[in-house]
C-alpha cells in the first residue's frame, strides 16, 4: 500500500457547508493528511504559485492532490484547471473536479484540459460522505502519488 501520509491536499471550494462536510468525513477516517483550503480561483493560483499571502512556501506546500470545484467566484475552476495543466511545474499534480455540474460540456472540457477525475457532488449527506471516503481512500491509500516516490 502507498505511503502518502505526508502528502497534503488542496481543496478549492467556496461552499462552507461542502467544505465542512468534507472536513468531518476526513476527521472520521484514518486519513491524517494536512488539508489546505482556497475559496476562489485567484486564491488557489496564489497558493500554487506562492504569491500574495502565500509568498512563503511554508504557508503553501506543494499539494499531492487538488480537489477542485468548478463553480467558483472570479476565476472559475475550469480556468484554474487549465492553468495547472499547462504549467510544467504543476501539471503532474493530480486534479479531481468535485462539483455539482453534470453538464456534458463541463465534463468534456475538464478532460480535454487533463483532469484526473470528475466527480459529481451528491446532494444527500450520506452519499456525499461515502463519495469523499472513496475518493480519499483511492488517492491517499491505494495509489502512489508523484511526490511520494523515493529516488533509488
């Protein structure tokens, strides 16, 4: 099994309610990864590029995974995804879109940009909890993430 315990997660989510549900699920699980939150696209890009309030790298470690909502104020998730996947230094970071949009055009555009997964947020709290548990188990327990591979 992969050891991704030192890997952090960046959640780009403007909904306090959705983020709180996510946090509760993480606390109940055995996954102890650090979680960072950005509430809009500009904030997420500042975090990733170490600019603005995140100029100090210690405030914004490189995430092992980015969980990205599409419908964000200002710079939306589609644009954030596009910038991440076009950047040589960031494109290796897996990005999973976690959104309420079931629009086929959104799904297609995200995969064209290189998203690693597209998950619809369930409205039902029980289903939301199960989806988050599956997502975290897959990304932090089952697979090996790029920054966790040790050089031999």
